[in-house]
C-alpha cells in the first residue's frame, strides 16, 4: 500500500469515526437557544412537551425545561414570557439538576392568574396578589443572582429580593402549571462581575 493510499485510508477512517460520534451525541432532549450566547436547554419532561427553535420554546402542559450557561452561577438572566393558555408557570431558582432530574427545587416562584407565590423547602414563604399573568401578554422576566443575593423582577414588579443560603446553581428551570402552556422568548444570560 502506497503512502497516498494510507493517507486516504486514514482520512476515511477519521471521517467515519467523526460521523459516528456526531450521531451518538444527537440527543432530542437537548438544544441551544440564543444568538450571542448559546444557552443550553434540556427538556426534563417527555420530549413532545416542549417545542423549540433557536430563539424560543413553548413549554406545554406537564412540560419542564432546564436552562443553563456553562457553569455561570453569578448571572443576570432575562427572557420574555408569554402565557399561551392555562393558569401559569413555575420558575425554579438555584435548583439542583442532575442527569435530567430535579434533585432539589431550590426557590420556586409560582406565577399565576391569582398572583405570585414563593415556595422554599415545600412551604409557601410569600404570597402576593400582584403581579398576575394573563393570556397572550409578553412580560419580561429577569433574575439577578450572585453568591448569596437573588433578585427576581416580573414586568416592572420586584417579586423577590433577598439573600439566599441555597447552593449556587447554573440552572434555571421553567415548569408549567396543570393545563398551561408558556412560551419563553429570546433568553439572555450574562455574567455578573463583582464589585
């Protein structure tokens, strides 16, 4: 076998090996969203419960979507949310997500047509009759998290601003309330630089 034949043979082997690896890594539960910074998204519910593109995701009844950005635990996160139908959705801040399963829900903010409730360790620690979610309205949701401080703003209303002793996490999870659908549009995840 000549030198050219060996080079061609090795090239073909490398090409076949590379194609095989790319097929093995094709996971229908994982995708990316965003333009400047690609946010890793993982569907934590049946795959049909989330429809997605590179700029938005529709989380359907019973759906759960984990978003993270490469180990960034001190961040400013913002996304437009739109309730398409139903009563609302939950946002899990500082959850522990391992192998597609939420092991610890962290701080749970429940956005509904009745207002906002905040759950910590399975117990409601705050309830407000405002702000409420309404069908078809796009509302900016932003989260700022650094070390032990977290602030969550929905529209113009600060729904949570306090210190948290829960472990830092690079995950944010959206879950629908029963018989609800929520659309998350154009998420942005930016590093918070300490003072």
